C-alpha cells in the first residue's frame, strides 16, 4: 500500500505541478481571449438560459435527450459533490487559504473552457442505437483523424471510466462514510463505514439500472433542493461570524502569494503547493476542461450549440463561486482551520461552532445529497464511454463493478482515495484539452455565427 501511495504521489507531482497547470490554465486563458471574455460578456444571457428553463415536471426529451434544465442539472449534479464540502477543506489544509485564490482564478478561465466543451459536444452529438449521445470521444475523433485520433479517444474513454465511474465514485462514498462515522462516533454509536457504503450502493443501483429518464427525473429535483438547503445553512454560519469576513478574504489573497505570511514558516506550504491544491481541487469541483460534463450537454435539446455553451458556463460559476465559497468562508470565518481536523471533518467542525450538535449532522446530510448526485452523474458519464468502447451489453457489467467500488471506497483511507482520483482526473484532461485546442476554430466559428 505504501508503494502505491508513493507512486501515485510522484505521478501527481509531475502532473499537477507542471503539465496540467499549463494545459488547464493555458486552455482557459486561450479561450477567454479568443472568445473575448465570453464569461463576462455573456454571463447575463447564460444565467437566463439556465434559470429560464427551470422545471421540475419531469423528462420531456425523446431518444435519450434531456431538457436544457435537465442537462444543466446533470452537469451540476456531477460538479457539486464532495469537491465543494470535502475538497475545499482539503485544499485549505494542503495549500493554505491561498489555494482558494488559485481555485477562483482557474474557475474564471474554466468558464470559457466549459463553453467550448459544451459547444463542441452539441456540434458533434450523434444518434446511436436510436439514442442521442455525445461527448469528448466524439469531438476528439473529429479533431484528429486516423489512428492517432482513435487511440486518443480510446485513452480518454478508459480514463473517464477509471476516473469517474470507479475512482471518483470511491471518493464520493468515502466522504459520505467518513461524515456519517463522525456523526455516529460523536454520539457513541458504532456503525461501520462499510454499512453506509452498502446503503449508498443500493440506492445508486436503483438509478443506475433505470436509464436516462430516471436519472434526469432525479437530478432535476434533487439539485435545486440540495443547493438551496446548503446555501441557507452556510449563509447562517457565515453571517453569524460576519465580522471575520474581511480577515478571511485577506488570508486568501495574501496566502496566494505569501503562504508563510498567513500560516507561518512551520506550516511548510509554498506558493507552488497553494497553486497545485487550488487548481487540482478546483478541477475536481467544477470539472472545467476535464471532459466530463460535455456528456450531459450533448443530450440537451438546445436551440443551438452556442446557447448550450453559455448555459454550461453558469454551472461552473454556481459550483465554484457560490457553493464552494460557502464552505470556504464557513471554515475561515469560524476559525477552525487549525483545529487539527481534515477533509469533511473540518467542514463539520466549522458548522458545529454555530449550529452546535446539529452542525455535523447538517453537513453529513448535505454531503449525502451532494455526493450521491455526483455518483449518479459520474456513473452516467462513464456508461456513455463504456458503450462507445464495448457496446450496450457491457454497461450492466460496468454498473455492477461501479457499485463494488462505491462499497469499497467507503472503507479506505482518505488520502489514498483522493490521490488516486487526482491521478486519473489529470490523465483525462490531456486528450480532452488537445482536442479543445485543435477545434478552437470550430468553436470560434459557432460563436460568431450565433452571436450575430
């Protein structure tokens, strides 16, 4: 186990300290300038497209299609998960408060990247076995013809299955197991994380084997409810400590460029680590550039690719600048950063300072909804790639294996699970980003056509 942890840690250092920082941020900056700061210019229009299509009435699409709101809800379901509650806390511990600044910056540029991903997913969606489908494997094949394109697409599909369907969902179940173990142990109740994992897997199986309509019907109701509950609870905690907000902002901004000035030399956190944890956890949270959410955007019944791209930008904004920031400021304003807690336990400690004995329960319940919605979203993305690689019959086998990973993930060490997830998430980015660069002319053409 130690050998595995050392290997994964070394690989992550190579990926996240250089390769992906350049690739992810570079792609976001490139598209931001190429599309003339579309995330600023068209923010209002994108906001209207998302909430103008708000509906809880159920699936309307045919042949596996989703309504525009369902596709955005599915994307947000995948984005808003443990990255917002647990990931934010681990970023604060691993990279200091300054990591959040780099998380913000990467998310801002990531909004332009997400526009490009969703636009291409709509442009190159297709019909297979009577069902609308699409995603990076389809636009990667358009970007690179011949054997190279096929190999790149196969690699991406394999990375998605491993990163989201298996390793990613281990992270989700692990965080749920840890959160509820914290709640139970505080009340002298002994319930093993394995039992929590089995329950999660049972509910997940009901949706996994119910098809696209069941998935869409669940996420369009679950996402708005879970977001509202967490927003209200977080705002109560933050506003209770409102006088600490300026100091929290200072910790983030100063810590981004001088971690020692905030944490002291004993913490040993450098600017490089602040950037690494900020970008890595930001990616895990909003998924911009990773190639996951285009699977949902491809199935939307959008008027045109440009409009779906605008709506996709807003999902990144909601994930990082609203939900994730609520966790960050809950931790920083309550002063629990040096409590010795890590991961979801740190977030629970922050809420307990204001909500008392109900604080850890509140966070555990919110995490359950957030992480579960991500599990079903990521399983869906993985299933699309399994079908593309191996055919329809392989999807059920994939679903069964994913359920096993959910159960096993609830029992593992937190650090190993997160490190493995970071590793495979990083590998996903490379083929997706290469295709985004190669098809930048297509994205620009679509943008010019429909903006007029």
